[in-house]
């Protein structure tokens, strides 16, 4: 199995929906004992996952609530794994705005997801300090409703590849829209 990004949709939070690209989960939940494990702990690689003969009926992407559960249980403490989990929480929470679906999340879930955004920021400062990471930090500030901070960061970015996206997001800041948008 192979894939490509033809017809892909890109969103302001960095999420890409590519119908022709396989979405390979990195964390599995056992459907018998409900424990979580990293896919590589099962000696599976992305190539193995793409194998057509692999029985994938028990390998599904986790839900927002399951990713929150994984984070709360503090199972995976490595920074790269925590970062992946926090990014997935961000993407899944934003799906309600991305696909215009009212999820009716409980207030505790909304508060947790907002706190998750705040806890993502240091990752971009410590591990991913690049122009793209500055862009993501600015978008996180916008998502938190911290429009002045977001605007200040966006305006400091001087990257031709990101110029059009930044202009769209500056317009959203003027509208005081903190939700993810399609780019």
C-alpha cells in the first residue's frame, strides 16, 4: 500500500487530511484488556502496517477521550511520545471545528484541551525551534484567544512559503476567530 497527498486538505493547526495517504496509528489500545501500547512495541513498522495481508480490524485510531486517558495515565514519558499524544489531542479537539460537527464536549474536556495547548508551547521552544514552529506557536496562541501574542509572532515570521497562510490567519485574528480554519 502506498499513498500520496493529491487532493489533500490542509488546516491552520498543521493537520492534513489526505484521502489517498494511509493514517497509521502510533498508539494501540488492546480490545481485550484496554491497555495502551506504542505500535513499535509490537514490532510493527509503518511498512508492516501498510501490508495488505495484516489483519487491521483491531488496530484503530484512538478517540480524543482515549488520548486524554493515555496522557492522564502518564504511560509514555518520553518527550517525543508526549508531544505526539498532545498533538493528537489538539487535532482531534479541532475536528469539531474542522468538520463543523458539534461534539458537545464536557467542560472538563474543553478545559483539558485548552491546558493541553498551553503545555504544547514549550515543546516548540525547546525541541522544535524553527520558522515552522514559530508559526505553530502563533496558531496555538490564536486558538487560545491570545490574539495580540499570535499577531506579534505571525508578524515576525519572514518566510515566503508561509506568507499566504499567515495573511489568512491575521485576517482571522482581526475577526477574533480562535478556531481552526482550512487553508
